[in-house]
C-alpha cells in the first residue's frame, strides 16, 4: 500500500515538474523623458476656448520597473506592471514643470516566437497614474521705484493623477530554462480633465485693489505623451 502511494505521488510530482512554467516575476529599470514630449492644453472659458500644444523636453531620468505575469500559452499572456515616474525640468513659457509619482497598469501581452529563445511582444494596458505636478516660475518684484529688484520664486503643486493607456513593444530572450531578459520601449498616454468649481471668481491684490488673476476657466484638459526605454529580467516561478 505504501509503495502504491509513493508511486502515485511520484507520478504527480513528475507531471507537475514536466509542465511548462507559466507564472513569472520581472524587475528592471530604464530611462524616461525620452525625446520630445507633447503637452496639449485645452481651456474652456465662458465665451471662448483656448487650445495649444507645447513641446516638452524633460531631463532624462531613471525609471524603476517591477511586475508579475502569467502566460496562457506561447502567444497570449497578462501582466501587471509598476513604473516609477520622475520627469524633471521641462520649460513651458517660462514655467518649469516636473512630474513625480508612479504608474500601475494591468495589460494584455501578445507574443510572437521568432526563434527558439527569442520572442517579440506587444503589450497594451490601461492603468492608473499617481502623479504630482510641480510648477516653478520666477517673477520680479520692486517695493519702490528705483529700489532693488527682487526675484521671487513661485512654486505650486497640483494633483495630476489620472488613468492612462500604456503601449509597449519589446523583445525577450531566454538565457536559462527559467530566466529571460527583456528590453522594451513604450509610451504612456496621460489625459487629465479638471473642472473648476470656482469659475468666475476674481482674486485681487490688496495693495492696489486691482484684479491680478481672473479665475474664469470652466474646465481644462491636458494630454501628455511620455516615452520610455527599459530592460530587465523575468524569472518563471511555476
């Protein structure tokens, strides 16, 4: 009886170990802020609309990447990826912009085997961006005519969190039986709409009783394209 149980357990263990491993973890890093990004701004006023597209040139910064994945077969799988975000110092009409936060996105991964250990893949996902937008501008101030001119830094921080599409194209190379290396390029499509509940309010400077900023924007839309390159390893667990 014990011999039969041992034989049965041996058969089950052999079957499980013979199956292809499908679940994997991945980790890597790369560069974000690649090339020229574009920021499209649309502002709705009570009587008209303003639309303009700006070219942004962020500093190249490091991006961390971590993820989980599962292969249904050699062609189709799913992934859950995490990307850190740290876009720095892009100039928009004398205003310096920086974006920090992270992106987490589930995606569908379509794979095409090219060679025995070489695959190309396309990943399309829709996820969430937790972003903080920091803007820095400088204004000149003079207390009295003829007095020294001071340069004042004006800094503001706004929540720029939004959902996004992420499209990735990459290659994956098998190194050992359970270890692969990957390299990919991608684009992160951010769309943010902000409704202004204080539309129509006017702020005034108490010193001269003059309005300085008419806050009459009904709502605003922002579209930002962020390109990145990354590489790393993926390890199949079971």
